[in-house]
């Protein structure tokens, strides 16, 4: 455990930084960093602003790794690695956050300008303030507290501020991992890309993701003469019912995850015919599968193909399966990994809560670290307002998360 006196010193300093942390949130919010794929110009201006901020906060050895992107006016997407040196460089404690934000969506749903942050009842409102600036700012100020108090941690501390998280990470951490040797197997890597409102979830595992576009082709006919057609919508509806049997076929449970089962849910449905009295000749719906790592994607696909073949025969239709996304689960981070234990100790000290390692059904960028052999953990104390209108960050979470990071920096 870290020295109590040193940690109390950092915690007090971070409380004093509260207004400065709010101010940095507002400055970052005013620099929209939207990916070109989402109609923006990338993260370059935000990265340039943060380079200066990092230097003033005590960071050294700043490196910008530029991922080429002709869609951005700068010609690249920026990824910043910065260090605060400790007594030993045998290990680095990393906090990885992302620079990009999603578009604001329908402006009429916002109470104010999404890119002009405002404070109201202990919250900072604005696009990106929780996703992912809350913990970006928290990590910067946790290091600034070390610098101001002239405290040298046992190991190096690093922040990775990366691009392109919201649109696939190919120009972000994926590019960094391929073009840098900054990360090592014994590093502690924290990715504040998942969490809950109590700060008690340490995400260490993810399910495999399988998204399917299912197109059913029959024969269009008048609604009054169904015998002259082959109703694609009816066939697709029977297929949806058949697909629910996947819950019984792939029924293993793993209490690490919530829910502890694999899920198979029909979601989006495309329009077929525009009028009531026409039997549709084509119907399209989508299936979202989240599979426990014990189930193989190919086994699920094989079973689904058998089900579709049965429906094809029964209704005399053709059914096409198109892969929209196929992402096998990354190897999980051990629940006993040092990064998990460090987070548990820090959350207990700062929030007086017992955090536990968990698996989730969604995907996070931590999976890229895990596939590369690095035992990363996701953690943050969030109200989970990401991508919503009126996204907000609780100021207490902003300061509290900075204290959690500071506690980890002091651990031996």
C-alpha cells in the first residue's frame, strides 16, 4: 500500500485542483475532435493543445505517433505518449484515453451548445466531457499533483492519448501498438472505457461479437392472393422465432459476465413494402449475438445456417446471411492481474467500495491490448451518459478518479 501521508497530500492537492480541472474540461470541449468518417476533421487541434498542457503539468518525453489519414486536413491522426518518470523504468503505469468524440446528434435535444461546456448542479455538460475527457483530465491532474508536490513514484507513469476510438481505432491504439514498442508485458494498463456509477466494475473480459444481416427473398404478391406469392416477412418472422433456440443450444454460463449467458437478439429491421396490401418479396433484419468465450463463432454460424435451411425449405424462400461484424473474444485479463489488484486497492481507499473483476457484452479498446498480449483492465466511475444528448460528467467523479489514479501511482 502507498504511504498514507503521501497519498493524503496528493488527495488534498487534487481537491485544490477542482476548478482547474473544470476549466480544462471546458477548453477541451471547445475543440471538437470528430473523426473524418463522422463528418469532422480529426483530433489534430486538440492534440496540439494537449501537448502544451502536458508539458506544463510535469510530463516529459512526449512523442506523437502520426497515423496517416488523407481524410484529415493535417494528413494524419495524432496519438500522444507522455511520461512522468519514477524511480524505476522497469514498469510503466499507463492510463489510456481517447481524443476523439462523437457528433452531438440532434441539437434540439441539447439544453445548451454541446461544444460550449457548462456547469450545473455538480455536473459538467458538453459533448465528450464523460467520454472520454473525464478520465483524460483526471489522469493529467493526477500526474500534475505528483509534479507540484515533488513526489516521485516507484515506477514511470505514462498517459496515452489516442485517436480514432469512436470509429474503430485503426488510426489510434491499433496503429500505436503496431508502430511503437512503448508497452511491455509487465506494465499496468488502465483503459477508462467502461465502468459503472459506483466505481465497482473492473472490466477484464469481453464476449465475442457476431452481427448478421439476414436477407429473406420470396415473391411479391397482392395481399388478397397470398397463394401467388412467397411471403418473405412471414418466413423471416418464423426464422426469428427459430433463432431463439440458440439460447438453449449455446447455454453455458459464466458468472464473470453480466448477463452470464450468450445472447442472440434480433434488432434492426429494414422497411420492406410501403403499403399494407402487398405481400413483401424481400425482408431484411439483423441479429446481434454476444457469445461467451467458451462458444466459437463458427459453431454458432453453422447452427444458424441449419436453421435458415429449414425455413427456406418450409416457406420456399432464399435466405442470405451477411457478416456485418465478427470479433472473436480477446483473451481475458486475469482477475488476479496486478492491474486489477491495484485498482481494487485504490477504489477501496478513494470510494470506500469493493470493486470486482467482471466481463461485459460490449466491446472496448482494451481488447486490442489483450490480443497483443497486454493484460489491460477497464475502469472508471461513470454515470454512463456517453453519446447521449446532454452528456455530462460528475465533477466528483472527475476529482475522485484522479485520486484513484494517484493512489495507483504510489503503489509499490
